[in-house]
C-alpha cells in the first residue's frame, strides 16, 4: 500500500506524542507500529506519562461540566458530524484499519461502517433517552425516573476492532452527556490517533472543549490508572477474560461501574435439517473472518452425526478455496494474525490439540516466502475434538475451528454448547421450528447473542452486544445499552398541602 494515502489522517509522523488541538499528550516510552501485512514500519507513538495522564483527566473534568449542560439533541448534532466525517473518510480509515490490524479491506470498511451506523443510532437516541412515568400510591404525587450523565467514561479497547468498539462507546457516552477517555490497544495506536484527530477536529470546528474526547496511550499500566481512578465513573473494557477480571476487581474495589466485553467461545449447532450451503458460508466466514480474531469468531461447530460426514467434507473442500495474503488485495479472504506472539499462541494451540487427542483435518502452518515476510500469516485449521478437551475451553485468537459431533436430540447439542465458561455468541442452523424455538428459549443457548440461520459473528449495531458468564455480562451498542452510560434518578413530587407517608405509615407531630 502507498503510505502517502494515509497522510490525510495525520498518523504517519514519527514519534507521535500529541495531535494538535486534541486532548492527548504523551512523551513517555515509544512504541512502534508495524504492519502485520508486510512487517513494515508505519509510525511510532509515545506513551502518556502519569503527569500527562493527570493533565488529561483534569481537562476532561473541566469539559464534563460544560458538555453535560448542552442539551442532548445538540450533543447528537456533534455525533451527526462525526458520522458525516466518517462517511468522507471511510475508504482511507478502512485502509488504515486493514493495514495496521491486518483484517481484509472489506472488513476494514465494514468496521468503519459500524462506526457510522452507531453514530446514526446515537443521533436518534439523543432525542429519546427516555425515563418512565410511574403512578404514585399517594394522592397528588407524581413519580418519574430520569437519566443524567455519569461524568467521565473510560474506554479500553482491543486491537481486533481498533476503531468500531471505541465508536460504540464514544457515540453513546457522548450523547448521554459524558466525556470520554480512551486507552486504545498498543498494537493499533495509529488507528486510535486517526479517530482522535477526526473527533478533535469536529470539537474544534464547533468551539467545544478538547477535553470532551481524550486519548491516553501506553500499556496495561495506563489501563490500571483508568481502572483505579475514582474520577472515572464507568470503565468500559473490551479484551480477554484475564484482563477483564483485573479491571472488574480494581473498579469494584472503588465501587465504580464496569461494562465488560470479554472472551467468547462461540458455537454453531448444525442440525440434520440445516441448509448446508448457508451453514458452510456462515461457518467459514465465522472461523476465518478477521483471521479468527473476533470475539464473535466461530470456534466450535457442533454437528449432528447424520450430517457430520457431509459437513466435514464440504468444509474441508471450502477451506481449500481460502486465499491467504495481503488483506488489501480483495482477492484474499484472510490476512495475517496481529503479530508473531499471536502466531506462537496459534502454534501452541495446534500442539495442544494433538497432545489432547484431537484429529487435525486441515493442518495449520506458518506461511513463508514472497508476500509472507511479516511472519504473521498462518493457514486456517479444522480439528475434530471432543468438547471437554482443555484447549477447547480457551479462546485462542486464531483461525482454528473445532468440529464436535453430537447425536440424538438438539438438547444434547445445546448442552455441549453451553458447557464452556464463556457466553458471548451462538447460532443454530435448522429449518425445524421446534429446534430453533428451543434454542432461543430459557432452556436454550446461555449466550448474550443467539442466532438462527446466520453465523456467530457480524452482529448489527442495533442490538445490544455482549455476553454472559466469563464474557463479562456487559452490553454495548444498540437497544437500551445506553442506560449503562447514565445514572438513573427517581423523582417523587408532592403537589398537595399535606405530607402523606408511603406504605400508609402514620407520623403525627
Ligand atoms: C469484537 O470482536 O470485539 O459482531 C466485536 C461482530 C462485530 C463486532 C465484533 N460486529 O462480529
């Protein structure tokens, strides 16, 4: 790719430590961003020091007082401008996402589209943010509940969705009247700086304080500052279950709020009546899309014995068609893993599958030679396993698909699906109404997302996104997920001349 193309996003200077007119300062340790697509250096970003962090939070605190007084529909207007700007920058930002993170250009564009979609959603929401009116048990009393901004919202994001997850949180938190402080993954810092530049420009054009949208850069230490910081009312964190547990404990220790979106171990149940063509497309996209590095990636395929051999041979055939290479080349289906550490984890998982008795159907390897110089390209794997194997319990962020056989009724498949610690996304492929309704019932999938006849990944922003159990329980994006970004207040107003007590209590003076 021609790096000059990215220059409009102002992310290519060396040693970036601040962006003009934006609440991001950093003069600490340098971390370099290399593209996993070709191993080439893109740019360097400095870490925010503790003193700079304090400066950033101070500006955020000042900005929060200003921003919360702006009427919600006016705040929505700022998010409308963000959506417009993202529409203009869609191709170039999509390219940067693809180049710095390694997902296909199509998926990079899709990620920016998710940002645009959530902006549209948030603009509408800015005229809603509804509370309820409640009937009082006392005469001449009125009750209602209303929602107020929280203050500062901390956003910790992962490398795999380097821009969209920020946008889900940013768009909602901002229309709800909060200011935001973002700690992006140190693996994709330039994507974050590009978003911050876009946001800062909009704030500037509207004469709004820079502290409304801030970035802090660095490693887990910076994440810890956010988790410990009593000035940050809500911490929204996306990443591994291990990271989420640390954030949860630290924030709970100060009785702060968290929104956690952690690991998944997502399965598709394939029943005897499944449409095979749809099943194969859904499973392959779910398993190899983003090189298996989505939290919604399909990790397990739980297939009925009657269709097992057919599904298995069709999948193996489909995997032969997968083209791996430069994600910016639209002929390729799959790009690289994020870095060589991820490759090492993939190789380790392959060893574990074999040691634990798995049968590898499509063998994995690290690709070498022309076009694969970064050392981050691997081939997607299919392995026959049993659900109880230790390796199957873990979320390996790589394109490894486990095939698991079930027999008898669909309940057996649901039981297998639910018997892991994670609970993010799930799907069933069936044309049998009884099976699909059971899957969606209280006795069905225990996940936050349960789909019928589509795969596990690729959720739309309109629904609440997140999962149960070790996935963390948080919900972001659509539906009423906005409520987590606000504090609820119940108001009771007495417009009479007497003071009756609730519950009929008599108190006479
Ligand atoms: C993630 O992997 O953290 O549902 C988010 C999906 C995307 C979002 C994934 N819309 O696959």
